[in-house]
């Protein structure tokens, strides 16, 4: 197994874990702002063998380049890594994120498919699939992908965030949006903006309920 650097790369052979930021989509309707992409430093349960230190270092360098905003360098390093270790879905997921940043949804879809072929329950890949479907306007399909992500990994905060956004902005399901935003915060997200959205959603839900009672 791998050693444990500061970013907890020991999870590379398990399930996705690290979130450097939240998703590439707009937030709540009340005061939304686009958010940065997720960097997935994990790999796959499908590969149980250790990898050489050089390969681990290459992966870590790719993650560092991606986090620093050097998408070209990160892409080259992930592709080099995948030449020898193609069955690590985390690298495919990160390539999908890079492709999304370039506006290439076709490439992003291909990379997501590669990740899910290796591990159909990879939460990061499912989350990226949900984001792709949301961008394309396929909202029920986006919801299904996000739900698969949180079913596979219930503590995957980013997918709960995305479910909150999807349900508030696109599905108009305020109660469900509130539930997922609260879960996102309960899972440890230090996000003052979402905390404000929760307060606003509670107010809007209360107003809607009072209005419904008056009209009945």
C-alpha cells in the first residue's frame, strides 16, 4: 500500500475523499457564484496492488499542478500516469475536470465513462457525471448521478452540495435542497455562504407554507 503524505494519498486504493473546493456550477438562486473544480487524489478499489514510488510522485505532482491552476501540466502528468496505470479512476476523473475547464464536454464524458467502467460506484466520477448532465440540461439524469454518488459514499459532501443546487435552482424542490445543504454542512464543510442559503431557504419554505395555508 502507499505511504501517507499530507493529502492522505493512502486513500488512493479506496474511495474518493479529498475536496479542494466545490463544484463547477452555480450555487443557490439567492446569491449564487460559480465554484472551482474538484481535484480527486484517489484511485480505485479495482486495483489492490501498490504502485512504485515514481508513479505515486507523478500522481501527486499532477494533483499539485491541477490545484495550482496549471491544467496543461496536470493533464500531461495524468496521461503519463495512465499509460502505466490505466485502472485508476481518480486520474480519469481529474482529466474529466480538466476537459470541463476547457469547455470540452465530449472529452469529459469520455473520461467519466472510463472511470465508471473501472469502478461503477466511484463517487467522484458519478458527481462529475451529474455535473455534466446538469450543464447539458438533463436535470433528472443529473439528480440520478448525484444520488448514486451519495449512495456509494454517503459522506461525500460535494455531491450533497450539488444536489442542493440542483433541487433549488432547477427542480424547484426547496425542501430537498435544504436537506442536502444541511447534510453538506453537517459533513464538515466550512461554508458561510451555504449557511446563509440554509437560513434563506428556511425563510422561503416558511413563507410558502403560510401562503398555502391562507389560500386553502
